C-alpha cells in the first residue's frame, strides 16, 4: 500500500478559470447581439476595440512582469466585453480604448492580476472615463441610427422630466442607453444561462433584485411618480449588474449568506442614489462601494467549519 503526500488542495474544483470565463462570454452573447441589432456598426466597433484593448494591455503587462501569457483563459475578454456593454454606443473609440487600458492596468494588474483585484475591473475603467469625460459618457444614441444623436436615457427622463418609458420598450431594448443596458430580455437570458450552468450563484442577483424591489415598492406606494418596481428593474444597469457584476467570484463574498447580503445592499443603494442622488443611475457606484466591504462581509458571515 502506497501513501501519497501532496500539498493541498486535495479536492480539485469542477471547473477551471478558463472554462468559467468562456462560459461568461457565451452568456454575454445575447446582450451583445441585441446591442448590434439596435446600434449596428457602432456596437461592433466599440466591442471590438474594448476587447482588443483589454487583451493587449494584459499581454503587455504580463510580458513586462515576466509572467505567462493568459490570453486563452478569457478573463481579459470578459472585462473588455463587459466594459463595452456599459459604455455609450457612440463613444469615441480612442476613449473606449483608454478605458480598456485603465480597466486592466489599474483595476486588475495593479492588485496583482487575476483573482487578486478587489474592485470589478470593467467598472473601474468606466469610473475613470466618467470622471475624465463626463459629457461623452452621458451622451446616448437612439437605436437603429449610426449617428451620435443626443437623447436622454429612460432614467434621466424619469428623474428630471417625470416621463416614464413604456415597460415593453425597456424589456425589449429599443431605447437609448449603454450597449448592454438596453435589452432586459437579453440580459435575463444570459444571466439565467450562467445560473443554470452553475457558473454564477443565484444568491447575489436575487439579493440585488429584492433590494431594488423593496425600496422601489415603498417609494411607489408613497408616490407613483417615483416609478414602479418593474420600471426600476428593467431600466438602467440593474439586470447587467445583477447577473454579470455582483456574481464576479473575485470581487463578491465567498459565503452564501454574504452573497445575498452583498447583493441586497447594492440594490438598496442603487435606489437611494436614483431617488435622492444627483445622478439618475447608481449601479456602478453601488457595486464599487460594496466591493470594498467584501472582506468585512466575509468575516461577519463566516460559516462554521464542518465538525465544530
């Protein structure tokens, strides 16, 4: 009888990083195709530039750090695709490329690379761009056009003009907005694919959707002008954030209870910003803010070890 002595872990995970990342890419195909249908060549160019920018930046950083190249694991591709989906369709490509560089360089590699970043890299890239180019990042394009026709997003119309966009338009996606924020239907399809394949845990998305629904429901009862629950769920980046941002295994809690709390607090914070903040949308800021509290949430929701 042979005794094998090995370094932990002794039980390997079912999926590796490469498999998970490319599954996320597959889940992002429905909103990407929807964006191409609505915004045509603008979407194609923006997606291509962001994905190219994140992969080139990661390759360059790993080369100078003398680390093995990780192109085929798909992590940089996921970051680039997510970044493109949270940017305005007519954003100048040079600005989009700059955001891609910042997303990888500052949001990921500055913390040590894959698995060590504490903030979502795509959101870091967008936060940098909105601080540097606020006008460009709030200039929306009408669907089915190739020109940067300035148009207000549904949330801006609601917040500043008290005008509500029809739920059918919000659900299908033929509205002005970021590439991936327009079609709630496409995002739900991609999100359910991730959950069904057990790539993403359902607790964080459910917590976020409940957080938004609870506060939106209370505000709607107090004043119908605050918007219905479905309006706030379908408008803006709720669906994109719930299924593809808060489920990030690196920047979200590791405990089951913690993931639900994490998502719930993000949902509540989004509604607080929408109602009382100076901006019509708050998904990006809410997720980045709560990313900083993930270690604390992990500590407070730490599960007991088996047998204790």
